[in-house]
C-alpha cells in the first residue's frame, strides 16, 4: 500500500498510481516485492527507510522511469494515471515498430 495509506493520511488517486506501478513491477519481475519479510521489517523497509524493490537494470529505460516515478514516497511527485497509460502505450508501439 502507498505510504500515505499506511500512515492514515488523506489520500487520493496518487495512492492508486503507487499500487499500479507496484503491480507493473510485479508483472515485469515475475516476483512478489519483499517476499518473506515480516510485517515489522516491511514497515521499516518501505515506510521508514523509503526503500522499494530492486529494478532490473535490463528493463527498458521508459519502464524503469515509470516505476520509479510511480512509487515515489511523495504522492505529489507521482505521475497521473493518464501519463502511465501514455508511457505504456508509447513503449508498446515502439516495440511493435522495432519488430516489424
């Protein structure tokens, strides 16, 4: 969950952006973030130390940027959902043209 949800701060769509980009990370990595961590360690890692799962350096630059921006600790620094959709669409279109 987004940090603002964890802390009980009023939240809005940026919390959904955080969740969406976490799911994108899961799909790309085929793994669960912080798997095997206790609840206490997860809280320290994500909410206190502001750490996120490792991003594979071989992933496309656009997707790495999208993920990093989308799970920023500060909700006001996260992209809008439309930007996420645009980035994914542009990436997919560029992949199609490269493979033609």
